C-alpha cells in the first residue's frame, strides 16, 4: 500500500463545508478547533476556487522536525500522528506547518494553550484501537474499522479524495482526462504549464 | 595504601555528583496497526481484522466504490 493522502479537486469544491462538519461530528472536536477548513481564493470574484485543507500528512513533516518533545510519529500507512500525553502545547508545530493544521483548544484561561489537536486521517492515536481513551483524545479510528476519513467519504461533490495515494491519484487523473480540464488549476500544470490546457510549456511535461 | 583508599573514596564521592538521566518519554510509543481492527461492532464488513492484505483491499475497494463517481456512473 502506498501512503495515505488527501487530494482536493478545486474544480469541484463548492465550499459547502460538509467536510468540516463531518470531521467535527465524527470526532466530537471541541469548539475553537477545526481540524479541517475550507479556504476560498478570490472569494466573490468570478472564477473563485475553494479547497478543503487539513493536515496533509507530509512525507517530510515540518511539525515532526520541530517538535521539541518528539511527540509525532508516522504510521505504516504514512499518516502523521501525535501523542497528546507527550505534547507540551508549545505551538512550534503550528508555526512550522504551512497548512495551519495543528490547532489548540482555547477553553483554558487566557494565554493557556492546551495539547495540540490535528487531523489524524481518522486513524486515532497511540491508545488502543477503538478504545474510549483514543476517542476522547483523538476521535474515531475509522481506518481500523476498515473505513476511510469521514470528510472524504462525506464530500457531496467528491471534490475531496482521501485514501491510498495511488488509488486516489488514479481517480483524480481519470477525472481530469475525462472532463478535459482541471490539471491546470493546481500542481504541475500551474508550475510548468499544461499541454492539455493549451498553456505554454505543456510540451515539456 | 592510604593514598589508594583516599583515591577510591574520592572517586566514590564524585560518583554522587553525576546527574540522573532526564530523557523524556519518546513520542514513538508503539501504536497498534490499523489492520488489527478495533474489536468493536462498528467495523465495515468485507475484511478480516488482523489480515493486512484484506484490510488494504477493503480500503481500495471502498475508495473506488465511494469516491470514484466515474466508476459508478459509467
């Protein structure tokens, strides 16, 4: 199996926020913490684009690199997880993360920052799979139930894909080929041009 | 003989000055692999907990069935 990954198709995302809602509901995420958010670029301007953003479970995760207490670990499936019993809530990971994935509950006194909370790819944490302790700290462990992340499975337009990187890449590639556009919005096409979209430089790709 | 005794006592006294290790618990706490299942009745049917191959196949099938709308429509 390849690494678990998320892909958000900006051509399909309609900013309905059902992924955000599904995540909060599935894991009973407290107020003030959004493990997933929908970001809209050029909001209100024709051609606006929205993407759903959470932890991208980076292959070389900066949060892991900067954590002073080494609370992060990576599962066999490439999911970046952390141990809340070890986390000291320093916030370094939130400064390092380019996606703003690490969140901190704001329920304490002013200035108090609790344990870091972030997307777990619905894979729980180091507690026993499916245990109450795991749910309380990290939410449901859907992967261990043979399911995929709730946000991706709940996405009404299937803009958000989540699962084995090879499988969702195939789904996205097939989708872009069939509709004839989309690759130019994000990724390779944006950086180097897309032959498919008729942009210069596409021949090189 | 007396000098050796004093030397041994001095070394023993210095040993008390050593610091205790302050290594914190590593975050790399062993986590149970996801394919081991949860043991709860909420697991999706179609795979056997503990069998990694069937778990991987279950996720691939579920991805195709749930997220590949071209496979469902066409």
